[in-house]
């Protein structure tokens, strides 16, 4: 069993890719913080203590306190659950809506009839959505409906909908020319059944690989909106709002309220981007062939 693991493609890939390995460890750590972080925080992440504002890092407050007297360490750890719960929900929303529409648009692209027309309309709508600045859309949503977790989830879903849809469409357009599609058609299956029961499952893997990138982008988007006061509001722990409030004290030498959450956010985004590379390597046959070829060439050299 141990020998089998050592010879597995994933193990060999991670062994030669230190950045991707670090990213995987960071992502696992992030998930653990979401699940168990509340047991590690020594102080309340939402309650400030009068007279203990802007204390430097110490035994009681490992990352110091912020301008409101709240423990920066506790808030930084608690922010994992805030940020990641929002981006996971937003990413799943983009996947759940974008993938089936992308399958439809890709399978019926260029075909005659109502389905072909709908496919063209869908593509034009995605062009318009991608042309609209997502940050401006976020500010508009907040101005109309006010800041809320629901609106942030909706925004991340909308922001990543075109990317999910276009990737699914591209994969389906390639797969619909394969022989198994013609075999399914010969067996008497309808076009819709072929699209969603035969083609769609084979197009899902690259879209899932995109999820990790979507989550990293979502964290940065939430942080940007919170930084300008249009995202998660204090006292809810969130990295962007912590950086914004802590940035005001940087000029007076109190760097810890913004530096620590900024570092944790940057490292988490890096982790998700590296996991995306790992997933791509696992599902892309060409990537595997290139890796195996380079490994064999290295052994011979």
C-alpha cells in the first residue's frame, strides 16, 4: 500500500512541485480553520475591550488588538469561516447555474431551430456581462439592496457565471463531435438527453478545476468591497474590512491590525490557485503525458 502511494501520479507530481504542495497544505489548513477555528480563538472576535485598543502583539493577544480593542488573532482566524463560506456558496452558485446553461449553449451552438437561437442569445448576454465591471456591479448592488452576505454570494455567482458557462460550452462543443455521441443518437436518445446525460458528465471536470480559481478571486472581491465599506461590516470578522480599518493606523506605527489579516488572505488565495494547478494536472491527460515524459527523461539523464 505504501509503495503504491509512492508510485501514484499525485504523489510524484507533488514531490516535484513544491509550490503546488505548499498550496495544497495551505488549502487543507484553511478548511480546518473553517471547521475548527472557533476552538482556537482565545478571545471574542466581535467584542472590543475598553482601554485595550491598539495593543501590540503579546501573550494575551498574539496579533495585538485593533482600534476597537478587538483581538486581531481571533478575528483573523474567525474570518476564515466568513470569507470561505461566502466564496464557496458563490462558486457553487456560478457552477450550478453556469454549467447546465453552458452545456445547452455548447451542444446546440450553430444548430437550426429555437435551441440554436437561444444558444446565440445566451452567448451575447455573456458578452455583455463580461463587459460590465464587476466591482461597479458590486457597489450598485450594495447601493440598492444594502450590504449583506446574500448580496456578496450573488455577486460572486454573477461575476463567475460567464467563465463557468464559456468553459462548459467550449468543452461540450469539442465532445459533441465524438463517436459516443453518435452512438447515443443511433440508440434513439433525444438531443437534450444526449447533451445532459452523455456529454455533460464528461465536460464537468475542467469546470470543477476552475472552482479553486473562482474561490481565490471571490476572496479578493469580498476584500475589495469590504475595504471601501461596501462588503462585510464591522464587527463581523472579515479580512478586507480588517485591512481597511487597520490601514488607518499604519501611519502612526500600529501595523498589526492590517498586516496579519492581509498576510492570511494572500496566503489563502495563493493556496487555492495552486490547488487549481493540481486539479488540472489530475484531469488533463496531456498534462500527465508531459509530466511522465519529463520524469522519464530526467531519470535517464
